[in-house]
């Protein structure tokens, strides 16, 4: 059996070792069923007992929406926990479910006791919004003595859960505490221990049967016009709930059966007083039970009270004959709030009671409160994220060890290969030959690099022609009289330091234009007479020709010198014949431009100074 110690009592290394043990010996790190509520699981086992000789056992398959009678469990076994392993093994087979369950939710419906305890300053603690109900609910679980009016209670023997009164009148208590003993937890703890040994996710809960029966009321009685008292009869007590005319829960009482009687002592007077407190116009009582004999006894008691004391109306509801419980084992209404079909029916608000705040809240979880603090048991184990992180860290350690082994192996193999390389056996003469060959190869590589740089295309004739066409498009109004293109190396750079020798020199390319222009071409020349316009022109030429020598760059500088003047031979009165003989008569302006592109010694097209051979 796996022994788990509270992490609060352990040191950090012990917590880590315990977490590794849980990860290796349980399925908590890979199965999310361990961290779900019992009613959320697809396979459920419901146990109901009221202190009689028999225990009502039922199984519910949430996936197939089907109820079936469960394994027989004597009341003595529920107290001692004997035969838990055999019953669990039987449940985890395909005997009671259509397929083999992967997990099991066990819900113990307690109907042999129903204690009520007063909340300290219940009217002041809770507000109308209901937010304080949740705070009070958690405080009642964590520290009941700070919430209950009686601070001398025993938290080892009893447990409490909050039951709000959503329809209580002003000045009346707005909630109460429902109390159950913890005597049945021993059976569930043995069940959990057995499940741990079998590595089966089992989640448990202890619920209050009277509150669950109240929650199922919208399915049993669709409407309670004008309000009513709902008396649910059990073997040892009768739980009476007061429903206001608006359908809200206003108060509750637990009436014990004394002397073996099936009807509480002074039942009529208690119901009359509760009806007055609930402000019911007509005292009405709905008596609920699964036994016709009990309903008959209650009817006789109330008939005698109505004749001899006060008029009171009552209605009997036999659960064994109710159609909503036809498929439920034992006709237990407590099981209905776990049926998915019933939950959808109530959530849709198909009945007047289902639309009230009280019953909507009960179905949202107040009726399914677990009186067993399983959260404290879960806190002893690492949560799912911790176990996943632990598994990831284990993989990371394995990967790190594998990497270290691989790195060490590769290093050893490299050292072995280097020590056994043939170069260790070379003679001085062979080493001299190898060095000479290496030097020769380096020299040849240098010569190849120099020749490659020298043979780079730096100036092409057709690119120069395209340069002219891009500069002066057709019908641009320019008459070119002369054009000169020149390329030459720049002056060799000064050595950077003593003994340093420059490796390359830049070059300059010059385009000289001289001609005549018409007024419409002046804008073209003005655009070129700026650094931005000149760079855009060279970029366009590089894109058209694909010649990177024309593309601007940080190691290239473009300049232009532009001179404009008037054409002395311009004659606006010249005839067509005169223009045919001398076209310069049609151009009013003359120009002369020199475009220079300078490439530094750092440019890729710079000229190497070293001789290739």
C-alpha cells in the first residue's frame, strides 16, 4: 500500500521523492479522472441508506443515460468497510456497465440523519446578492467554529454545509447549516485505499438526501401555487421545507421520529406554525414518501388534526408510483439530480418551480454539496500540472544525460581519430613537401581571386547606349551635339600605416553631354540636378540593364555638373525649310552636363593593385 504523508510535514527533498513515488506507482500523472468531481464521471455508483436494514445501490452510466441496480451492500459492510475490494473489482468490470469503466464516482446519499445548526449572525453576514453565501459556505468548510453559533462543536465527529433560504422574510434567518456525522467516511476511505492499490481513479462524495429530494421537487411536482410545506418522510425523521408563495425556500425543520412512530410528535401543530411563519394564505402540506403505509399514517394524523384543532390541507405523493422515478432503482428522487436528462429538463425552466432562484441554485450545485472534505485528501497528492512538470523534468534529465554521453562519445572518437591520423607518421621531408604544396595552393587561390576581380564587368558599351536612352527618351526635346564616356582608375589610396600596402584602388566613370534643348526638356535636366534624382536615375538604369555597376551604394558617389544657357542661333520665325537645313534653329536653350560616378577602394568593383601572376 502506498503511504502518503502530508507535504506540510515534509522537507523539500522528501516532497520531491514522494512526488516521484506517486508519479511512478499511480496513474495520477496521466489520467485526468483523478481530478474530477464524482458527478462529472461517466460511471457512477450511488448508495442510499436511511438507517434501515437495506442499502439502496444503483449504478448510472452517464454516457448511455441508463440506471441499473447496483451490487448488494449490507448495512454492516457500509459501517465496517468489509468486502470493499471485491465490490470495487465487480464494479470495474463490465457486469454493471455496458463497457469496462475507466473511473468510478461513488456518491453516498445519507438519509438516516438530518441535523440543523444555527449560523452566527446569519442575517448580517449574507447580503441580498448571494455573494456572501459562497464566502460563508467556504468558511463553514474550513473553520466551522468561526461560523456556527455553537462554538463547542466537534469537527472530528461532524461536518456542516450551508443551506441558504432564498425566500426568507426580512428579519428572519437567511440560511442554516446542515449537519451530518462522519461515521460513514471510514467506508469511503477504505474504498479509496483499495482504488489506490488497483491504480483505479475513484472519486467519492457524501451528500444530504433530504436536500437532494427538495432539489428534485420540480420533477415530482411542477407547481405549488400559493406556496406549501413539503414534508419528506424518512425512516428516522421527517424533513419539512417551507416553500413561499413565490416558490422560494424560506425555512426548514428536521423532526425526529420517537418511539418507533412513523409520524413526528405534534406534527400538526408544527406544520401549522411553520405555515404561519411562511405567510401561507392557506396551510397546505405536500407529504412525500416511498411507502404507502407511511403516507396513510400521516394522512390519518393530519385528518384528525384538521377535525380537532385547525383546518389544514394536505396532498400525498407516493414516489413508487411517480412516472419520473420509473427507471430509477428504489424510486429514489435523490438520484434524479445526477441524471443528465433531468438536469437539462430543469435547466430549461419547463416548470414554474424550475424557474425560481431557489431551485436553480440547488441544481447548480447547492444540493450536491459533499459533506466529505475530499479536497484535504487531494492536497496530500501533487496536482496534475505538478506531475506533468515532474515527468517533463525526468525526460529532460534523460535527454541531458544522453546528450552528455553523446558529447563524451563524440569527443573520445574525435580524439582517437586525431591521434591515429596519418599525419602523425609524416617525416620532416614529407611535412616540408606538404607545406610547400599548401603555400603554392594559397598563392594560386590568391591569383585566381585577383583575376576574377579584374575580369568583373565594370563598363559595357550597350549599357552606355541604354544609359543615353534612359537619360534622353525619344521625343524628349533634346538635340545631343556631343557625348563623351570615360572610365579610369582613381588615385591609389595612401597606406593606412607604416609598411601597409593598399590592396585595391577605386575608379571613376564620367559621362559628358553637350547639346540643345527645348523648354519641355528643362524639367528633365532639373530633376537630375539633385542627389535624390540622380540616385533614382542610376537605380532605374541598373534595373533596366541588370548591371550592378550602375546601382547606388554606400561605396559609390554620384555627382553632376550642369550648365544651361540660351542658343544664339535660335530663330522663332524660321520656316520649315530653314529648320530642315539647320535643326538647331528650333532649340532656344543649350546645355552642358557632366555626370561622375566614383567608386571607392572598398567597392566590390574596385581594381586590385596586386599583379595576378
